[in-house]
């Protein structure tokens, strides 16, 4: 469909939405490129400006487009679909999709963690907790920041391990016998704080996806708590359940 079918039972606004999606899929407008304005769509398709605005707004809400005040409406970058890293490492998934990945170690070592982290790990005040903070990039673009916390007594030499090239879960199992048996997950939207916004290249307060994992050993002992924040404009998390 490249023209509006005015004698069709399909509403004109739905037809316009499909036309715009087809033009984007065909590559007429590339990611990051400005698309036709409301006035331009009005002239091209003979629709009211309000109708054109409504269609553009819907595509913005769907994540297909994004608006820049004073500049126009642009095609949003395609989102990368991944599953939870509890089932398959983010780096492994990205590389399987053809992305060139890179991990940057921000810092690692003992850290004065919050009460919430201590409670999740079942550790008393004063017990040393190791923190591992890493930045993940795909195609040279930052997409996620990983904050992992492990009781120091369970992995005392963790700081000396290769935390850039190797997955943390593999290190914990092979080097310290900490085998993942059960994972408790929570997913919510959060606002980018100053440091995370800077590392991810987004504005402070931008919407991020926050995934929290509490990992337990076969005997039920929690040994790792991880908080990952993803760029909501670049990552889509998929969940599949067999009933």
C-alpha cells in the first residue's frame, strides 16, 4: 500500500500508519533520519494535520519513531531482542546476532553496599562484599551497565580474574564452585542516574530497563546479586514460558 484507499473499510489513519511503516522498512528513512513532518504528510496524503499528528504520536509511543523538540520526528534505532542473561549471557547473544561486542571493566573490589544488597545476599553488616561494575557495548555503542555483588568470602580472588573476556557466571562456577541453580528476577523501568547516563550516552532521567537477578546455589545459598540497566531505546527483553 503506497496510497490511501479512500473507499476502503480500513480507517485512513490506520492506512497512513501502515504506509509509513512500509516506507521505513523499505529503507526510505534510515534510523536517525528525520521523516516527513505533519504538514508534509498533510500535503502528500490530503489528511488533516491532526490525523497525521495522531499517527506519528502512535509510532513514537510504539518505539518506531522519536521526537526531538524543535527539529522534528526521527526513525528510532532498531531494538536488539535478547533473553534474560540468567539463561544466556548478553555478550553471547549479541555475538550470535552478528554484533561486535566489547566489555569495559569500570571497577572491581570491596564496596560499601546498600542494606538492600546485603539483605538479598543474606550477609550481615560488616561482611565484605565484592562489587563488579562493567559496561557492555555492541557495534561500538554502549547498551548496558552491569553491577554485580558477591560475598568476598565466596570468591576472595575475584578481582584477579579476567572479568572482561570471560562471563562472570563461568568464573564463579569454574573457579569457586558457585553453580547457578535458581534465579529470582525482577524487571522494571528506572530513570538514568548521572553516572549511568554518562556511560550509556543518554540524558539524565532517560528511561532505562532495570533487570535484577538474585542467583542461588543448589543448597539455596544466594551468592550473586546483579543489577543491569539497559538502554530502553536499544534493547528489548523477551520472555518465553512453556505451560
